[in-house]
């Protein structure tokens, strides 16, 4: 009867403890935020294939640029740091796996105890033989050599969820490295096309300087023949000095861009080998946009955010399990004696022990609740970040599509402008030689010709860069 009564009391006490372990029920409603779906298609696009599945070596045909990218993938410092993050995240998985298993340690210990004579142990030891008619000494040594084990039984899945979170963060670190790789390739390609465009702008400027020097000599000759005045000479000289200043600025930009590429390659300044004629080629590829849903699988930053969201959910489940009791099993087995010479006599010195603890969180529930609130808040933040990254990816693709389409039309107009201004330059120069046009008309026409040619090169460069940026926005480059 007493046994039933005490058992019932203990059972009710456990139910009260477990019944109070539900503070998350009011908090979990905050996580019920739905992910907004992506649009079914991109505007003005009917593609179903996606260029992101094509490797960057199939996209970039320029051998010089491909060699630079290969070097960067091997030597870039950001990638090297990302690889170390992956190793650190992998070690977290190993740690969480180890926590799930029982811990077994070799143990060698010694201690000395003296019991008070007016205690049960002390009084009993005073009259008890321990070995060969020898009474237990007042100062009692104790030596032990064997194995000690402990194991937290994962009843509520706390440790499993910690392992799941560690695994998800490991996968997120891999996607983070892939995202760095994608951006690195795009950044090197953009810098390379900047460099090639600057080379062509330098060539245009130097050709114009040569023509301007010839024109200056001609206007000086006309002045000597009283066919022109000093103002005309100074105007031509001013334009010539302006062109030479522009050339110096271009040379400076070339050096800065070379150093920018060298930094991405993880090396000190040195010349960058490049094909200066690539700017005159057609666009490297035809970009297939595909469906927006493909971004979820192809963009490393979206996959990274998804794994971070999975990890945060596992963190919430692990934090929830902290409200429940913890079952720990402890044991030891080995040899024990009060003298080292008797340590390994079997079975007399053989010893073992097995203990079980059921720990109920009671007074520290506020700390556990705070930990759960933090995990829950992090989960909501991870969800918002996931939706933000998806929206960012969609808009990047959409914007690059619009830019690429407009650049093609702009390039066609710029080509017509260059053809027209070349004809104007030839006509104005011929008229000036015959005295039917003044020097200002020649200067204005030359200035327009230089600017039109530079704008054409700049537009072509932007076409190449936008193609690469669209490829990156779709999630290409890391494969």
C-alpha cells in the first residue's frame, strides 16, 4: 500500500515537471512565416534550359583569362580562408558525433582517506580486518586502475539535433566557398575586360595624338604663311596636351587594374598577359536564362542560406529538448586496493560500478528559456535571410537581362555614330586644308570622334561583363 502511494506521488511529481516543460508553445507561433514563392518565369523569357550548368571553362574561351582564373582558384586568399572554415565546420560534425557515443577513459587514481573515529565508518574500521589479520588503518590509501565510462542517453533528440545543425553548417560552409569561387571568377573576368578595354582606349588615344601632332604642324605652317593665327595654334596645342593627359590617366588605370588582378591571384604586382583584340569579338555565349526555380539549386548563396535555415531549426529542437530531464549513465571497471602490491589480484581486487542519474531542470529554467528564445529568434532571422537572398538572386538576374538587351541596341547605335564621326573627321580635315572650314570645326569633330570610339569600346566591354555577371547571377561558375 505504501509502495503504491509513494509510486503515485513520484509519478505525479514527474508529470508536473514534464507538464511545465512547454514554454515554447507560445513562442513557436513566431516561426510560422511562410516563404514567398518565386515567379514561375522571368519576364520576356521562355527559356527552360539554364546556362548555370555550363562550366566556366566552356564560357570563357580566352586562354589568357582562363589561365588567370586557374591561378586564382589555387592561390586566392579568400578561397583559402573559406577552405579553413570548411575544415572547422567538419570538426564540429566529428565533435557532435563523439558526444552521441559513450565516453570511455582510462583511469589511474590514488587517494588517502581518514574517517573520524566517532563515525560509523571510523568505528567499524577500528575492528575490521582488511588483509591477513590486519586491521583497516586509520589513514586508508586507495589505488584504482581501470576504465571509466559515461554516456548521456539522447532520449529527446537534443544531441541528434546538434549533430544535424553541425552537418547543415558544414554544408553551408561548402556553399559559401562555392559562392566565393563564383564571385572570384566574375571579378577576375570583369577586371580583365576592363584591362583590355583600357588597352584599346590607349590605342585610340595614341592614334589621335599622332594625328593631332600632324595637325599642329600643319596649323603652324599655315600661321607662318599668314593663313592662320596664334589662337588656332594654341587651340590645337591645348587639345594635344589634353590628349596626352588622358593617355597618362589611362596608363595609370591600366597599372591599377593589373594590381587588382594580381591581388585576386594572390601574388605581387607583375604584368598581366592578355589578348587586346578580344574586345572586337562577338559576345562569348548565348545566355539561356531558364526558370527562376533553378536559382534554388544553382546559386550557392541561396543554398547556403537554406542550410543555415535548416541548422537554425535543428538548434530550436535541441534547445527545446533542454527543458526535459537528462539521463546520464556512468560506470567504471578495474582493479582497486589499498596497497599497490595487491592491485591486480583477481578476483579479490576486481571492482566495478554502475550509476544512473536523471536530472530535472528546475531552478535554472530561466537560462534554458533564454537559450530557447535565442535559438527561436535566430531561426526567424535565418528564414528572413533566406527569403532576402532569393529575392536578391531573382532581381540580379532580371536586372542583368535588361542591361544585356539594352547594351546590344546601344552598341548598334554607337557603331553607327563611330562610322558617321569618322566620315565627319575626314571631311572636316579635307575642308580645313582647302580653307573651307575653320580650325574649331576640325577640333570639335576630332573630339567627338575620340569620345565616340571610346564609348564604343566601353559599350563592348560592358556587354562582355554583363554576360559574365548574368552567368554569375544564374548560379554559374563554381562547378
